[in-house]
C-alpha cells in the first residue's frame, strides 16, 4: 500500500483509511477497531451505495460504475473495496500542465510533486466518496440497531429551497417520517414539487456548460444524551471533521449557525419546556448540541453543509500553462456532475454516521 494514495481518519476507537484514486484499478477503505460481532449486511450496503452511484440520471456524471463492494475481514480490520470499471484517464491529457480553477490540481502538485495524479482529481476526486460510503454504510447499520436515524436531504440548490427542519416543531414526527422517506427517492428532497424546480436549475447549468452548488441538511434522531465534551471533544468538532472530508464541502453550521449571529440572545436562545411531562426545547437553534454535548430526546442533532459548484465545467476559464509560464484558457472535457449535491446526500449521512458510531463505541 506504500505506493498508493491514502488518507486516514483516526477516531477515538475507529481508524478509517481510504485509498486509491479516481482512475485507479481499485478504490477502497480499511476500517480498524470494529467490534468482533459487527458484520456488514452486504445487501443493505449495496442499496446504500446505489444512492451515491454515478451515471444513473440526468443530473449526475455520465460515468457509469457498478460500485459493487467486496468485503474482506481480518479480526478487527474490515476491508471493503470496489473495482473501477469505467476509467478514462485520457480525458485529462490536454490539461496536464494547466491546473483547473478551484480544483485540487495545483495544490496536489505542491504536496506530491511529480507523484500527483495525472488524471481526474486523483485521491481528491469526488469518486473517493464511494469508499467513505462503504465505511458509512456499516456505521449506519450499527446506529439503526440502536434506534438512531441519520437522515439527510437537499435543502437548497440554486436558490430553490426544500421543506426543512426549521419549518416544523422541534420533535415533529411528521417531518421525521417525511425525511426518512427521502432515502427511497431518486432525487433526495422532501418536497417533490420543489425538487422538480431544482432539476430545472441543474439542467439549465448543464446545457450552459456550467454547474451549481447547494446545501444539504442532516437531522439525527434518537442519538443518546450526554455524548461529547468540552473544547476538543465537542460533538460539533467530531462531526465537522468527517463532513469536511467530503470533497466540495465549504461550510457547516449547526442549528441556526450563521443566522444566529444576527440575532439577539433573547431571540436565539432555546427555552427548556415540559411537553406531556417530557423535557424538550421550545426551539432548536442550537442544533441539538449544547456545550459540545448531545441533548438526546430533548432535541435532535441538526446541521447544514454547503457544497460549492462543481469546479470542472466546459465553459472557457482562465488558467496558466505551468510548463510554458504563460496565461491561457481551459475548457474541461470529461464526465462531471453539473451539481454534486443530489449524490452527496448519502455521503453526508455516511460521514455523520462514522463520527457518531465512533463516539458511541468510545462510551460503550
């Protein structure tokens, strides 16, 4: 593995090492620290991977990959990998010396020098969210056994808003059910009507050779209370580390987030109330986490994460020729998502689940 690009998340209990590149023969993940009785449900993993898989609709890259996961177990180490079957490195031959704007091309050269990938985004590619989803599928299965629901949906694309958590009560069961149903939809929104408007925006960007970004909202129901801690041990920090492992994520906010900075304390504070003799928050501006610690059934964990527009677009853009030391332009060929947000929804669930499962293992 020494000559293969890799990156490792070191949690409290779990170590998750993702390896490979966008156009390498295989991509995969090693998960170390799993309890001996944890065995992946391969059918459920396959169903989860299908939600992220490329080439299945008009709003994703035309690259088609089966994303069939092969699992190998060795004690506490679980290896899951995928064989890439539809690689086209020649798509990038014309831009080897011209870094794509807002991509990792130039930064990768700073880090790896001549060892940087010559095709696709290498290990920086969105393709590498597939191994993240392999690990996440296992974590999600274990969380579900404990009655924990991790559900995400598209909150916004190109100015079009979906129905969201903030429009409902703190523990509204109707929204919880609607959010759980999103996993069974091809386009992951609560409101199908709003989803159609989002699709129109994505298609418009695609026909213009451009791309759009958006926001994903994630809500976690049933997570135990009293998990987390102060300063470096806060739940926000643990979750954010995994969310920022997703390529294209440029921001995360819990509860009211940045909006809360424009409010007064009297407007942003969450009053405690009893409802049918059950303690809960009247509002959930804090996103179900206070002092870095989970509130359990008092309020679910809620956060949004922002995704930038796909940087690989066919519109002509300014760049440089690093070999000739001159300014030039670039039009990016290849197969790219006009919007990564729909396929990113299960990735957000996967990343969140890894963080939460690791925290739970540390307390059990």
